[in-house]
C-alpha cells in the first residue's frame, strides 16, 4: 500500500537526524547494485553511521528486534550495514507547491496508453485473475487498475533499499513510531525468507512491489499464492494479485457491487448534499433528480451512495458506493479513488467521463490555500488549522462561507473563492 495517504502531517524539526546527516551528500537512488555499494563506501555516510546517538539508537532497535524473534543473522546482514539516506529526508520534507487539479490528475493516470495496456494484461492473465476472483471475490479489472496506478503494471517499484529508507525515517523524530514499526516488519519479512534484503527495494517511504504494499500491510495480508514458500510481491504475479485481493476482501470489498458511477445533477441541485457524511439509497438520489449522464434513470438497486464532486459543482459528479470507501482505505485521496474506479471501468470498455471539462484549470498553491484558511478563520469559519491542506474541516468551512454568500455550497476551493474571501 502506498504512503500517499499521509496528507495531513505536521513537519517537525528532525534535530538528531539533521546532525547525523549534515555531512551527507544528496545521494541518487537507482536500482543498480552499484548504487548501494558506492553509498555504503561513502565516507560521510560512514560518519553518520558512527555518530554515537545513531549507533545507540540502532543498538536499541537491534535489541527490540531480537526480542521479537528476528534472528541475529538477519540483523547482521540487513540492519547492521543500513545507513541514513539524505535524499529520503529531503523527499519526506518536500511539499508540492501547487495542488493538482482533477483533470490533470486523471489525464496523467487514466490515459489511452494505460487503458490499452491494462486491457491486454487482463487478457494475458485472465486465468490467474479469474482464479483470484473466485477465491477472494475481487474482480480482475480492479486488481489491474490498482496495479496500473501503483507501479504502472510493474514498471516502477522504486529504487530505494527499503531497510535503509526505513532506518532513515524511523530515526527521524517526525514519524518515528510509525516507521519504526514498518522497519521491524520489514526485518521480519526478510527473516521469514520472503525476500532478501538486497532485493527488498521500494519507494523512499518503504512501499514495495507491484502494488506498493508497506511492510505492515505485507505482514498482515500478503499471500503465497504460487506455493513456493515465499510471499513474493516483487516477482510473482500470483502472490501479488492474491495479496491485493486478500487485503481488499479483508477490509470489506463487496464483490457484487461496483465502485460508483458518474451522474448528472439537476438544475438547482442542493450542493450541501455532496458533504462526505451524507449517504442515501440510490432511490433517494433519484427522487432528488439525479440521473445517469445521458439522463436515464439510476439503477433500481438498494445501494447506499454518497455524492462526490472532485472538481466542484462545475465539474463531473459521482455517486460512490461502499467499494469506493474501500479504495480510500488503500489511499486516502478522492482523486486516487476515482482514478482507480474509472480506470477499472475503462478496462472493460466503458467510455470516458461525460462531465464538463474547463478550457483551462488554475491550480491553487499551498500559500493560497493557507491564505484561504486564514481568511476563513478570520471571518468565523473554523478550518481546524492553517496547514495548506484541504481536509474535511476546511471543506466544511468553505461550504459554510459559500452558503452565507449565496454561492453553490460545494465545499470546493478555487481562485475565484479566494478572491471573494479577499473582498471581505
């Protein structure tokens, strides 16, 4: 599972790690074995490893791992040589300057090239995917859609040695508890023989394999589907698909339902109905005038749905079902969840979205979002914090401001909305 769901994290000073990394050069992360060897031989990195605070921390971790039953041999081969990677801290601290608009996000992830390739892979692996479907009740098209978004069908696993990356993040005080748990789980995976430390490569945050599982997700849900005694989400597609399906099934995936659907809203629609806590049966949405994009009636099914407007009231609208929320368990981003669902639809021949696409989209910078939050707060609308992240509280504050001004209360931030806030 990807770590992209950590979207609302306060950046704290990593004083101890900063001292250890002052002498480190920014080192490239590539998949070649030579990168690992050259980094380990680097003198500044050796200085960091010899730092008394880091050495004491690593020894305490070693003792904890031994207490959990991880073998001395694994700790000698995988943990002992691990060193902080300066680039990992740089990436962890890096915040995107601009938010990505809905259409930009979707165009990058659900395009004709990826759709065509995904359709071919559905055919190529049909027998395997059908077997997984029968066993775990997760349809093939969704597994392939996750695969496409997470690693571009196995093209990009990430080039970082996972143990080293997790050592870096576990030593850093910002999220040390979470990453210490991930590091111990990574060492457990190596100790149990699922993969060797030199093959355990992934993202800078420790996400691994075809579907970018973090170590704790691997420990809980990875499956040895091919029966070779190892749970190999790097080299075995049976293990990869079964592990993903096992995870989704375990968190409540409904095999007899889809993820949601694009819909058309009537003129004068009450956009307060798009709040995340509003859920109604399809029949209730139909009574409010919601239809399919072509104007035809919604399905006659007893399914609870919530309305999502990822680009505000001027963009496409979606009624989303329980499986949409399961996708959010995988990655807490509405854009990601819609992209997975839409790609899964396109893989079986459904058409492109019908909702309006603007001639040009203007993204908001983080500074503009912070300003929006500050101005909302100054006018009595609580955003929780001025962190530059559009979370539930900020959306509620926006919706309240919009309603007070007689604007469509869709809770969606825009440059136009900021201008109105600046006007007082």
